[in-house]
C-alpha cells in the first residue's frame, strides 16, 4: 500500500510538472539522441521538484524510442561529456594542496571528493526520482552491458551506474520472502521465466518445486521493484546429501517428512535482473535462508548445494594445459556417442579419466589471471563453502551432459567454518576441499596427472 501511494504521488508530481513545462507525453516515433541529451542538460540545471520529476520521466520515455545506434550515441556522450566539471575539479585540487602545504586541515578532502564526481552520477540520481525510475535504470544498465562489447569507452559510465545501483540495492534494503503456491500468480510466472539452472517446464513442474512439505523457495525483493524477485533459491529437504538432480525433480517422488530431514540442499540459484549484474546478492541470500531454515527446522545438520559445473567440458576441449594423454583423449571421444552413459563399460572407463580431471579442474587449473575457471565455484567458494564431493553422472540432462559430462558437485556450508574458508580463498586463492575430493587426484586414471604435478 505504501509503495503504491508513493508511486501514485510521483506520477501526480510528474504530470503536474509536464503541465508547468508545457510538455506533452513523448510520441511513439523514433527519437534522436541529441534531443534526449538536451533534456538531460535541462534535468541537471536545477529546476523545481515537479518540473524535475517530469523531465526525468520524459528522458526515460524518450530513451525507449531510441534505436540501437541512438542508444550507443547516447551512452557515449554521457561517458565523454558528462564527467566532472574540470574547472571546479582543478580549483578543488589546488585548494586541497594549499591545505596540505599549510598543514591546515589537510585531511579534509571532501571538497575534492564532490568536485571529482561525474555529472552523470547526479543525472542518474535525478532520473531515479521519476515514477518507476529505479526499475527503468536497471533495464537501461542491461542495454549498456549489451553495447559495451567492443566499446571500451563506456566502461567509466558503467562504473558510475554500478556505483549508484550498489547503494540503492544495498543488503539493508532487500526483503527476504518465501515463495509458495499461494504467492501471487505474476510472481510465480516470473519464477518459471527466470529459472536459469534447471528449466521449469510448466505450472505443474513449478508446483512440485515449491508446494510439497520438503520444498522451499526464497527470494530477495526490493521496495522499488515490489513484484520483481531479484534473485531466488530453490531448496530441497532431504535425509542425506544427494549426488544427482533427477531424483530431486522426479514427478513421482515421495516427499520427505520434515521431521526426518537432516539436509537442506540449495539446488538452483537464479539471478533475474541482467541490469544488476556484478552486484552480488547470492551470499546474503544463502546465509539468510540458512538462518530461516535453522529457526524453522532445528534438526537440520547439513547445508549443501547440488551444483552444475558449467565450464568443465569447455576447459577439457579447449584449454592448453589439460593434463591428458593421447590415450585419454581418444577415450574421451566416447562422449560423442549417443547414450554413452548407459554403456556401463564405457561409462566406467570415462569415469577413471573425468573424475580426477574434475578434481584437477577445481584444485589446480586456473585462468591466465590466476582465478578459478568455474563461475559457480568462484561464487560458492568465495562465500566460504567447502568443495565437498564430485558426483559422477549427477546431471543427465542434455545441458548437463554437454557442459560437464554429467558431473555435479556439492558445496558444503558449515557455519563455523564459513569465515575461515572465505578468508583462505579471498586472501590466498586456496580452495578448501574435502579429503574425498583431494584423494581423486591420486586415484585411478592419474598417470599423466601425477607426472604434471610432480
């Protein structure tokens, strides 16, 4: 109710501003970037609240009528011409140097800080005052990300947008809500649409994931995007740590009575807003969901993921440093045979190569910049989880077979160790792994791996 009232109030202010300015709503025909930039200059000129809100709304409306070339021109001009006021910045620098040399309050650099702020940051703040402005700016950031490929001159603009969005989507503003079958239909439809790990086929499939007693779904929401989940996690309550996704998603499975559940499995985490890319909510989400589940079900002992390994097969096929013999590579050609995983002999042979290789992928392989290759691994290990188990043939879906030869992993969140694990990974790049994972490096199929690591 409060959000609706505030939105209606902004809309009223915006419409009154249009009347004061003598402006009509923008036409639907294609707009010119230069006209839009003139409006941006007018918005920054310091008009009153009503007129400023109206101009902000008009800028956002007209932006949507730009074609791709017009949007690129708009972004490039913001990056080039809406930086700091050079004269004010030079004056602030000289004033600060004088204070330092005279030893009079030289630690106060506030004037320098404000003078160095790009004008586009204030422009973005004023655009945010328009009705629906926050959501529109998230959408505009998505367009910006698409246009940044091949246009490095937009990087400064993107940094400014991220700087402001990170403040507005601070953890303190986020609200955790449980999603269940009684949630509004428009939110449930978005859960189906945004699911990024294991496709939700239809409404029946969605109900199987959120309605049974041993299933949970939680999402973060922001007051400015009341009906838009920003990120959500799907949870299965099980008796033991699972090694495969199919039993969790099976249509005819028997629900686990909650009094017997000892493990909470985070089997799917999906970000929903591309425009918020690079602004992390996932670590907060998992930790808060763990606290919620512990309050509701104090008998839960294990908090784990059942995670895909999306970069594994690409690394195997394309990286120069993959420790494989010619014999191993010849064996891996068997992955191209339809239904290879149903051939017990072939699957066993492939396992002797791929399981140790997966352990090497997590524990030893790195990008040229020294980072873990797998984005999912970076996320969970950076949050303080432990690489607990590598699961052979954990995902037999076409996507799972294509991306990881069916390999899945469990990351274990042990609350007493999260901070220690996080520090080890953040400071030293150390992957905290179970003894079972480490032993795979010395298991069968390690002929060449042993040579490489010796």
